């Protein structure tokens, strides 16, 4: 089950070292060589009373036994002269990083079990109790201690202790120094450092004997890594930023278009309203026949012996009054017209005693078909 109360150990130094190595991998080898001409590794170990010089192109190459034995030289004036000759004839030696590797006759290595609390000050804890773990006192030896990765007993850690006598290491250091070489570090053959992971390497050399690293190449190296980091960030961020700017620009344009669209929509709504109102007026007008048309129709269908004394038109109803020799025939005449329908008398037909004509009062409805027929 997941324990949410457990403490997460964040090793930022390891992360930064890993990140630096990844960035360094991106830097082309030719550019690296412009600022650091060190290439290859020259591992120096002892054999009897002499030194064995082994050259390797990379750290892994030597660990896998692919190193090339350059020479075996003595630890004397003849050996110094021999190395000078080798260096003059082989340019690889002048550019190689030098590693001093001690054999089992010069160094010892053992595993220690320590309290977990000692991890924070591992070197000081081991130095204080060195005489308990070895037959030497701290002032007699040079030593290095390194935590061992892996599962440990609860409350304990495992550490690797490597030590050599001061006399032995100082003697070897002076001999290779006399040849003009400065070792990058010193380690033990039985627990050799991984030369492809030098950031995690231990070093038996004391502070005073360690190689002094020039600040300028380191600053340039870090500047190059920072530049690569910035370029990588730019490659990742620039497209996103450009897309963001483009989206903002499109959003602004869309807002402007939306405003124009709203105005156009409002105008379209007003136009539609006017069109509807106009159509209503047209429909209403078409639903009612023209008065002139009605008069023309009446003049055409009513005979000359009939005359009208009164005419009124309202709400599609036409009312006429007048006299005719045969008023009853007017109903059929009006019904036969396309303009009129539902013709009827609204009062009884009477006779004018003087003119002997029949007085009538007729109401008739107008039709839409007649309106359509009467309008152009």
C-alpha cells in the first residue's frame, strides 16, 4: 500500500549532474575540443618496481579491457627520459587525462556497515573511528569513503572504504609528477571508478595534490550548457508562444467581426420588420378591390335603365341604393361578377309611383379574387 507519510529524498545535486551530462551530450564534440583539448585516458599503475602506462579512448573502453598498453617504464631517471621520448612521438599522451590506479599491494578496500545517521558526515565519522576499521590511524593514510547503493538493513547504510599509506601515494605522485604528468584522481584497481561517471568518482589524492581545474574552461563549459539549455527551451517555448500570439490576434479579429455581425444582424432584423409590415400592407391592399375598379365593374354590369342614388363601401361590403325596372335581376348580375359575392336585399323592394321603377337597397361583399384580378 502506498505510504503517503514517507519522506521523499530529492537529490538535486544528482539531478543537476545528470542534466549537465545530458546537455553536454548535445554539444558537438568539435566544439568541446575548442575549449578542452583533453582526450582519452592514460591509466598509470605499478608492476614490480616500474610503472605500466595504459591508454584508452574512453572510460568504458578501459573498464572492458580494451585499453592499449603503451609502455612499461622504470621509476627513475631512465624512466623519465623514456616517457619524454614517448610523449614526443605520441601526441595522444599529451592530451590524455591521467589516472593513478593503485594495486592490491598499495591499497586496501573493505565494506563498512554504519548507522544511517552517519550518511550526512560520512568522511568525518570514518576518520574519527578509522583505527577501529583498519590497523592505521587517520594521520597515517589517505582514504576515501563512498556510500554503496542498494538495499540496507533498517537504520544502517553500507559504505566502501579505500585507503593507502601516505608514503606510498606520495611516492607514486612524485614519480609521475617528475615526468610532467598531473593525475586527475587516484583510485584502487579492485574498486575502480567508472570512468564514464566521473562526477560520482572517489579520489584518494588529498586536496593539496589534486589537479587544479582552470576556471575559464569551466565557465565556458557552463556557458555552453546554458546556451544549449536556452536554445532547447526556445525550441520548445517559441512555437507555443507564437501559437498563443496567433490565437490572441485571431480572437481580437473575431471580436471585431462579431461586433460587425451583431450590427448586420440588427439591420437585417429591422429590414425584415419593414418587409413584413410592407407585405402586410400589400396583402391588406390586395384583399380590398380598388374603388375605381368597383365603379367600372358596376358601370359595366348594370344596364343603362338602372341608376344608383347611393353607394357606400366599407370593410369589404358594398351597399348600393337606386331604381331599376327589374330590381330582382340585379342580384344575379352582381353574383355573376368575379368582384362581388353574396348579393342580397337589405330592405323590401318598393315601387316609385311617379317613375314606375322599383326602388332597391342591395348589400354585396367584395372578393379577393376580384381584387387580384383588378390589380396589375
